[in-house]
C-alpha cells in the first residue's frame, strides 16, 4: 500500500525523481530510478540499500523526503540518539527538512534494508547534507 501511495504521489506531481552529496557511507548503495526538475525543484526517486550492520550516516535534508520500506527493518534515530521509530516492510514515513532535523537510519538486522525514497529538494542541491554525529551517540 505504501509503495502505491508513493508512486501515485510521484505520478500526481507529474515528475520522476534522484542523488546524494558528499561521500556516501560504506555498505549503503543507491540506485536512482528517476529524476527531473521543474519550477526550481529537483524530484528524485531512488532505492537505498543498507547492508546488515550498516547505517546511512547522520544527515539532514533541505527538502521533503517520503520513504517506503521494501525489505528489512530500519531503525530511525533522531538527533538526541533515541530511536523514534522502527520501520518494517510496507511502512512509510516522512522526514522533515532542515538542520534541526538531523537523523540516522540503521540496519541492525541480518538482511539488507531496501527503501524506496522520493526527494523533493531545491534545484541543484544535494538530497542530504552530512551532519556530525551527536556526542551522546557514537554507535555504528
């Protein structure tokens, strides 16, 4: 259901979507499915695969992010290093924009986590900005 909502949303916008700035974390792989730009925004759809034991890395977004878990279990950490959610296949979520919304996604399981993610960001900007890990949280 969540994937269908994401895809309907992208089609409703009339644009496909795509990318990440800086050095991507190891054991995390990205596959851009679609991307376009319109009215000062970039629209990106990509699959993100997080291998067992890996983390996306602390980051924030400059725009809106919608995600659906296709496989595995994602542990989502907020900037105080507490788990704000555990997402399983079929779950969807929204990530807020801005440097005040630093977060991390981790795969604590034994199988890959695969996310399908839609990014809507200001044109020409990265989909994510790396952030310094909180001093209270040095796991992974």
